[in-house]
C-alpha cells in the first residue's frame, strides 16, 4: 500500500520591496521633484502626494532612472548613480532616523560606521548582503551580494555615510558581476 501523493508546488519568490523611507530621503528631502520630474515619477508608480509603505524594487530602479534623467542629464550612468547615492545620504539625514544617524556618525567614527553598513543596507533592501573585511589601516574591502546590482549608487551611499564621520573617503568599484560587486574603501582624516 502506498501513501498519499504529495503535490509539489513551487512557491513564487516574494517580490522585493523597498521601504518608503528610501524614497522619502532621496525624493522628498533631497531632490524635491516638481513638474515633469514629478510626473515622470508618477508614471512609473511613485507619487510624492500618495505615499505607500513600500514599493516594488522595479519602481525603485525606475525612479532612480527618472532621477538620473532629470537631475544629471548628460552624465554617464555610473557617475549619475554615484551622485544619486550622495544625494540619498543627504536626504536620508533629514529624516527622523537619518537625523539620529547623522548626529551619531562623528561620535561612532569611520570604522564603527562601516561595521553598521550591512544593517543599514538590509533595512533598505532585504535581498542584499554586505560582507566587510578590513585590509589595512583606513582601507576596507566590501563585497555586496545583490541580485539586482547598482554598484555606483551604493559606492556613493558609502562615500556619503563616511563623510558624516568627518573623513575624506574614496570608494572604488573593483568588480561588477550579475549578482554583486566589490568595493575598495579608503579614507583620509579631514584637516581640522
């Protein structure tokens, strides 16, 4: 006698969601879109007048594309993405959570802020992982596992975060792969 036949169903992967705070930091606080810029964002599913708690990753990526077109026309995509990463940090620093971080960053210092980056990244995109490795004094290697990589944006975010610790950072994209990338992070203390 055989037992019951179990039907095997493949459960579709959950759609990656990007929290509202990511959009608020970049678009409401930093870029403040109006006119055609705001309309183009509405066209792809993000309306600053009707905010949702989270948005599909595809909307985040499309919104970054709209921002590149309106804010950094004529720039290479890599350069525009890095600049958007800087803008993201500046805007995020104006949110409630961001103000707390911006106040604490200089007290924490560069290395302690770096060690917190994986947690910050995970709060913005649950599907990403960040692995950190100190290499030398003032030099770290970061490996980001990301099914939808945008290395120059994250490089800009890392630079923006480290600037909050009162250093001059240099973040280089070393490797670009379909499922992730690696960054070399180094910094010098700012002159007082």
